[in-house]
C-alpha cells in the first residue's frame, strides 16, 4: 500500500518505549507526510524502571508521561491506554475486544504491531508481553475488528462499526525485509527515546548503538551507504 493511500495509522505496543525503539523514525516520516498516527499502549510499563528510589506505585504514571512526551517528538498526539498489567499479558478475549475497540475508533488503513513470532537470534525483542500483544492484535485485526458479530457490545452498546485494517506491519520481527529510510528523522527518534528517562538515562552509548544498528539495517537492505533504516515485515490483511 502506497503511503499516499493511507490517511490513518495505528501503532500498537506492549510497553511505553517499544514504539520508539522500533518505529519512531518511521512514524515521524508519516506524520511529516500528513498521515494521522495514533498509539495504543497495552500496558503502562509498571514493571519497568531501574531506580529503586522511585516507589513502584509511581512507575506507571511516570511512563505514561514519558510516552506522551516521546510521541509529541514525532508528531503523535492521540494515545490509547488499555491498562493491562506489565509482565502478565495473555491473549484473552478481553484483550482482543479492547484492541478491536481501538481499531474501530481509529479506523486505520495501516497498523504496526509487535510480531507474535519469537526471534531466536535476538531474545530481548521477543519479550513475552510483545508476543502476546502481537498475537492479540493480529486476532483483533483478523477476524474480530472486521466482524460485526464479534464482541457485539462494541456495535450494539458503543456504536462502533466493523473495520478492516488493509495492511499490517510487524516490528520487531524475524525476517524483516521492508526498510524505511529514517536518516532525516533520526534526531527526532532519539529525542523520543531520551524522553523515556526512566528507561534510557543509564544508557550512555544509546545514540551510537541505535545509529549503528540503523545503518546496518540500511546496508543489509540496499540503501545508500550510511543511510539509516527501520525495518518491518509488511502483511496484506485485507
């Protein structure tokens, strides 16, 4: 699907900062092109953070605030929070319904979701919450959100009509082969990542590490020397 045919994109992630590590540069290219991008965060990231001086009860609120600031760096203002507990996600009917609700509200032509496939070469991106969020999102994309008889309360009580997501991008995912050149939006991606102070303040080489990884992506997928790429697997979900 050409970007010119896309008016709305919904990006879903398990935790605050997931989007910014994987796709913030791409999101910035979309918002620069006039595409309306919204985020859906399944958890508040309340099991994250590294500072023992911060009460655990405050972490969720801190991470919501950080994610809102990060989203603003790349032109995103609309965030949907589902409030599921960090570290305990499962693919439940309730989660499928709640994601379907957001899909029907936003009515995106394109979604970006975590891959439900484990990557055995890089374990960290395959956090169990990522896998569960990705699987629940894919089940919401097909068949739930498009089926007016699935989760009937969404239509009967909330007036949310069925919606078909035409295209789904997986990130991170094994076998990602679709590059987006983010060289021009790299600084905004880094600003978004650094907004997550509770997660990134201790990472002294973050800019260098992220930059090197993006350049390696670009080289692997045929971009010009030194260009930076975020990578995705694109699925036709019409």
